[in-house]
C-alpha cells in the first residue's frame, strides 16, 4: 500500500484483515502525516506512545487470528471533549489546565475495546461553543482546504473543527465529534467530509464534558458514508451510566449503506429556503433533489412552520443548560485555580480568568434566563417553542421518510470573519439547530464545491432511531455526487503548513 | 431589553465570574443584543403547549440505591489544585 493514509476506513479495515498492512505501519503513517500537518493545529494533544502500544497489541492479536473487531488497529482521532483516562482532556478551555481524567468516557472505552488506535485529542471550540474553532484556548484550527484565493486561512467550522480537519487532511481514518447544535455537521460540510449526528440517546454521554445535556450527542466524522456507519456501530449502544441513553437494540448500520432508495419519500422543507440564501447553496440543494429523484425516490414539499424560531430557542435552552453544567468549574477539584482572599473570591477569579469570551457570554445569558423573575419569560417560553419545533418534525415525518436540506448557509469563511456580532456567528447553525432541538439524526454528506472551490454539504434528517434510512439516502447522495476533490493541504501537498511541525 | 451595568454586575456575581469594570459596558451591549434577538419568541403562540424538557420520551430509569464505586480518594484528589490528608483545600470559610 503506497500511502495508506489515503485509504478509506473500510479499505484500511480490509488491508488489516488480509495482512496487506500491519497496524503499527498504518499508525506510523498517520503519526507522520500528523507531524507534517501540525500547522493545521488540528490536535491539542498527540498520543503517539499510546497509539503505537495499542497498534503493537493489535498486530499480536491479528497474528494469532483473534482481532477484537473489524476496527482492531484502525487509527482514529478523539475530540478533546471526551474524557480519556490519564490523558490530558481540555475541552479547549484554560479552566481545565492539566486535567487528566481518572476515567474513560463510554464512547472512547467502546472504541478502545473494539481495538481502535487513539492517535490524539483534537482541537475544538472552547467547551464546544462555537462554529469556527476560533474560541479554542489552544488557537484556531486551519481548514486544510485553505487558504482562500486572498491568502487568508479558513476556519474548519466548529465546534468539532480539529476532528473535521484531521479527517479531511488524511491524518486519521475517522474521528469522534460531538454535536449540540451542528458541531459535527457544519464542520463536516466546511471540510468536505461526512459527519453524522445520531439520534439523541444513541451514544452515551457519560464521560463527555457536558455543554447542554438535553442536546449533546456524540457521532462519527469520516471520509465516506460507509466509514461513518462502521464507526457509529462501535460508538453507539445503551449505557446504564447515562440515564438518557436509549435502551434500544443496535441495527447493523453498515448494511444500510448502498441500499435501494426507490419509493422512499424525501421531504423538502420550504422554510429552509431562507431569505438571502446564497444562489450556490440553493443550486446544490436542487441538484441533490434531482439525484435522489433519479435514484427512484419521490420528492415532496413539507412545512416546518416554526423553523425560523429555532435559533432563538436554541440560544436560550443551550446557554441555560451550559450555565448549570459549567458551575462545576470552581478551582477546587480540577484544573485552573486563581487564588482569592475568600472562597467566593477564588471562585470568581478562577472563572473570570479560566473562561474565554464566548463561554462567559453564554454562561451569563444562561444565568440571566434562569434567574428569578425571568425564568418563565425566557426559559419556559423556549421550552414551549421547542415542543412546537419537535411537533413540526413529527407531523412532517407522517408523510415522508427523510428530509433533505443544505447543511450550512455558506462555504468556509476566513479565520477572524463573523466575529463582530455573536448573532452573525450563530446563524451558521440555522439548518442544523432545529434537528438538534428535536433530537433527530442528521448527517452531512459532501455534495459539491462552491465557486471558490470549497466543499459544501447536504444534510439528510431522519426519524428518531432511524439512522439506517439516513445512511441509505446519504450513500445515494454520495454515489451521485462523486465528490472526490481533496483539500489543497492534503498531506504533503504543500510545505506551508508543515513548517511548524518540522522545525 | 437593555441591560444596565448594575444588572450585568449582578448576573456576573450570580455566575461567580469576575468581570473587569472596563468590560462591563461592552458585555452589557452584547447581552442586550442577544436577549433582544431571542425575544422574538414572544410572537409565538404557545397557549396550551407543554414545555419540552427532554427529547427522550421515557421514564427516567432507576437503579438500586447501593454503592458501586469508590474507595480511591487519592485518584479522586489527583487533579485537585490543592489537597491534603484526603481533603480538598480551599480558602478559609469560617472565622475563628
């Protein structure tokens, strides 16, 4: 195998199974690619010793003919929001300085038990709050598709931007992401990869640093739809340690990939054709509709009337939950402590210095909407509108099997853009937030290039716990789109981003 | 709504986040703008709509109330900025 980092996860799995390549060899190729691409800043922590140790064990198991699973020996990256035992876990926040969890998250424990090789922890927006990765305490991630024609570096999207960049640049065969309002799907769209947010409850939240607990959900980020199905299979499943984890059986996700979509009913929500939508986004959407029709699906218009209120609902619910979840960072039990004369002063100093501007903004908004006298007007109202948004989806799914929408309203923007006004940044999630509020599965599939030559994704949304139909339709889109473009900074393509890594 | 500086100070105190005085005004502007934007929800008729508190339409599972974990205080305290004799150390909270 000439350059194994170009393989899909499914192909790497086959190469390992046939003995064409060993896990150590595969892992070394990824570690070399990571070193050459350090300029992307995709990783906060690289774990080469752990990776090679696990890969050696894989090779020993495979030599004896007893692999743990098909994933045994596959190198992957972990978003630095998953607690990993004894390995620095930062959530990209100053306030978690030096935190090495004494336990392993359920999702990463499952991946480990399947034999997957952890290459390192990927960069993200601080506490997963952002759509650009610029709020990371460890600096922004660069999109491997950049820089743009004007020379400016591009964001990879967020919050799972490090994972998206690492997958797009061929540094790993897949990565874990988390999605609260679009944090898997929007970076997948910006980086030209597949990102799947499963149904709320499909993957355990245990051991994932919490942002907004009624919305947070882990999912796979990969280069193909089949790879996403394979990785999801290993991540998902009921976990008694998470009370919202769904006690439902797992289907064979991979079996759905490439399935026949003839007769499936595809819904096109009219309200997603938002005023001022970029022409090329609308055109891409129309192409996607055409592809699915050509593959034998029927397409009909549906209405989700409360769509336009989803973002405002989200920006009450998510900050409220965040303000409560982030109360635990107090300088007492882990991470940063900034001294103070009294306990209260120590709390305030620690949190004042430890949280970045966006996190602070959201905690304060959350504190306000939950405070006495405002709870009903803001939080309770948002919960009621959220019920209407969820009802819209339920009614639509009475008539159709999946929905097709764009993933994001634009292609990747430049680092530093959209920072003047927080609300402008929030608009990035206009197509992904409603799905999150309703807890539904959604997947972004790369579907084409913008005029600037940057990737654009289409989103497939499914019924609760029907990731199979989402994967089936996603693979039909993938087959029709024939998206084989690769980022300019795909490994070894340019010396620009490798300078920092090799010096 | 437009939050005044006193309100921002109060919220920051409730959230236990120190905010420098010279940042209060900018913060008040940002928070007011976000709150003004989310107030669009007032236009939605939610009469007789029950608030959605969870996506999962299920009864919260209950486990047996037994100890299943523990007895390793040194591991629990390993990440503490200050610990001594099996306890977290914080600034004095009781005056002599």
